[in-house]
């Protein structure tokens, strides 16, 4: 699956200093079906888990948004 970041996701990544490669590393190994998916995972170098929302259409996964979760909101 090819992964791209939306304009909004790129801005969030820059704001929170999340590397695009880190986001892609989380998404690539997952076997996601069609539709929207909400992923909550720890990314190395961050104290809080990251929430990543991805929309999958065919062989293209588009990251809609990504941001760190606040304390106490782990899933």
C-alpha cells in the first residue's frame, strides 16, 4: 500500500514535530481494509501515544490527521 499525507496531516506533523517517516512506519505493516481507520500507537521518541486517522481507497492510504494524545486518553 502506498501512503501519502494530506495537507492537514503534514501541517499537524510539522506542528508536533512528528517525522513523516515515523507515521509511515506505523501504517505500512498494518493490513488495513477499505474505509477510515483510527490507529493509536507509540512512536519512538514521543512520551505520549500518537493518534493517526487513515482513509484507505484501493492501494492508496491517505493520512487525514495525526496528533499526540493527551495524558489519560489512551485506548
